C-alpha cells in the first residue's frame, strides 16, 4: 500500500490518520464531500465520491502498543451506527443516480511510516 507520511506519529493519531486518509483518497481521484460529518450522536470520518459511487469511510489508525488489527475495531454495533449516520446524510443531502458503499481505511505505523490499507465495501448493512 502507499506510505504518504514518513514522519513520526503526531500526538493525536486519530486526527493525523484522518488527514492522511483524505490525502490518500484525493490522490486516488476521490472528491471529498465531507469530513467529520456529524448526525445525531455519531460521526462519519470521511464521505467521498468517485465514479458515481459515494463512499462512507471509517478511518482507524494504530501505532505502537495498540491491540489487534484496526479493521477488527469496527464491530457490528459500530457498523450499524455508521449506517444510521449515512441515512442521516442522505436525508439532509438527497443524492440521486449514485451507488453507495461503506469503506474502511486503516493506517498502521510501522518501520517509520504509515502503511495505508483501503478496504472498499468493507461491510454491508
């Protein structure tokens, strides 16, 4: 995968991870529609579009000492929460003639850089 950052992880790795994920998606040709979109009590990290597909993207960042693979941090409860927020977004922003999906981007700090993994259609609701 790509390594856009060769610097030491910042103090708030979640914010840094989301910034790097946005940069990664833009380089891959995505148009960023929203970042940190809030609806009700939840948030979707990134909403992006490419090739007439709107992707609701959850970003998980891992550095030293964190436990497990970041993809496993998105349990069924979290998936349902993301789905409810996506419905809210579509309620507030009626979008026609597009497909939708749920993606996950994980960032893992290893060997002096972030390794980015983008999982398209990471889960279904």
